[in-house]
């Protein structure tokens, strides 16, 4: 899987004016004001559709759950109108409109446009992780970068600084130096790891868990970010490849007591699948079921390379059909996060096909029974011990209806992903579209 080569080409061709940079904040972020969105809420006395405990719908901060476009931002708008995008400010507004909470990787000169559109900034700093550098030198370079930002409000907008994508383990000591320098200024260092399906040569270790362990032990990261593309032409998900990686990342994340983010596929290239509602949904909801706290999309802007196509913005700067699909799934995340962010992942199991390293219903801690269809179930508890389950339809081509019984008795409710409220799990509410998920609890 030549993910590193692919990204290098993309950054060198489509983003020649930008270096790379990403991240989101867990402990470091400064909160930005929320922008309320207008959403119609059902008005019905029918139990299956009536909404309970609704609140105003608004965006979540990246410190709660990050939704970011992986990659540099093309400099085309700086030279004039580019497709649907008039200028740099319109480019940032477009990201906000699609449901993102930080920008793509960009320079400090664009911080004012990022801030104007209520986004966090993922900033590039020209970091060369191949060169030897002392801690003092790294500290000085990052301090100089911050000093170049004259507006204090723009400084607050910086959420993360890009360090490296898919590093070999031999680079971890150098990455630690840069990470420490960045953490000292109160923002996140962004490092993204290889997927489990990469080679041992790429890892620089004997296996993937050693790669993860070395990264955590040496770099002391505030989160783990990795990428995995396991959707292939014909809309086929390689479940072993995709879920095996989630199992290992979740395990290391829990051991280190830090969150993880999953960079998922959002364009077609090589023999990877073209995006659809189902391909986006199954990647997002599977990550949520495993307890993930961030979603990155590779890519938002279509690279000027090979057979890349159907990213949300095409090579001419116009929105593709993927744009609306991505906005839809991103807004679902925003609806769920106020509840989801308080939950603790305690177990994950599958029904139907059980992927490698995964468990079946016999491992369930909170669920007593569930329909025998191809499902993924993530089990959670809130701070009061109340049970929750994220149920995902693993069928990429067909909708399903299912039943579930918790070990704790009570009325099963849906935490709505379409507005902030609760809906009774009954009647038509028991249906799931291909790849989609639903968060359930007991009241």
C-alpha cells in the first residue's frame, strides 16, 4: 500500500505552495464560539418520531471531536476565482459549510480567513524531520513561527502544527523533539501513522504493535492518528484489513489513555472505491463504534495525479456529488458528539462475519441479544454508568431492520444523529441504511 508515496506526490503537485500541517486539540485547544444552524425538528405525537429533550443545533469544537480535511489547501484562489470558490476566504467558508471544524494544512498567512469562518487552524511550518536538530533549535523555530503572527486572536486560532505523515520508527526520536517544541506553545503536533497493512520496512519494526508502542513511548503523543483505506471497486469493504487496524489502534489508545483519529478514504484512486453515502458512513460509524474521537478525509481537494477523482472538490475547483454526501455525514457527527464525547468505550463486537482479531456476541458486556445480521456493535457507558451501544450496518448495499435487547431493562431510545434529541427505537426507526449507524441507550 503506497500511501506515503501517494501523499508525497499530492503535496508536491496539487499543493506546491504549501508544506503540510494538521491536527486537533485535546488538552490544548482554545474554544471558538459555536454557530447555530437552523434545523427543522419533527412535530409529532407519534412515539416513533417524537423528539425528546431537544436543544439548539450547533457545531462542536475540534477539542471535542475533530473533523478535518487531510492535505494541503491549493493556492488557486489566491490567483483569482477557482470553480465554486472565489478566494481564500470563500475556501475557508466552503470547509465550514461542509461540516469541518479545522482548516486543511495551510500557512499562517491564512489565519485571518480561518478565524473569520469559525475554524481552527492546521498550520504548516516547513519542518524537516530528516535533519538532526536540537531541542533548543526546534523550540526557537516554533517560537519564531508564532512571533510572525502579530494578531493575538490569530495565534489563538492555531490548533495544530503539521510534523510528519507516515513516519518510519527510526524517525520517532526526531519527531519527539519537534512535538515537544510544539506542545510548549500550547497547540498540538500533528503526526499521522501508517496503516497496519503497510510493510515491515515502512514500519521499521518487527510488527505493527511494536510500531505503535515505540511511537507512544518515544513521542508521548496527545492522541494517535492513522490512515486506512480498505474500500475497493464494486463497493467492497475488506473487513479484516479495516477492522483489524481499528482493533489494534483502539487497544493502544486505551492502554495509553489517549484518543485516536482515523483518516478515511474520500476519493477514488488506484482501485479504491468511488465515494458514496455508504462508503463514507461505514468508515465514520465504524470509527465511532470503536471509540474514535476524530475523522480525517483523504482527500478534500482532488489531487492532480493519475486517476484521482470524486473528492468533494474536483480538479477545477467545483463541488462534486461527494461534497453533499460529506456534509451530510459531518453534520451527523456534530449532532452526536455532545452525547458521544462523554461516553467511555468498554467493548466492541461483531455479528455475522467476525473479522480477524474481533469478537462475537459472546463478549458482549451490555447487550443481551441482537438480530443475527452483519452488524458491528460498540458498547459504551456514560459517567453515571448508563449503557449505550453504537450499532452499524456492515452491509454496504442493502438496508436492514434489527432488534436489540440490553441487559439493563428500560425503554430503548435513539440518540438522534439528525438533530439533538432522543427518538424511540420502534417502528420505522429500526431501519438502517447501508453502512449507517445508530447510537442507542436505555431509559
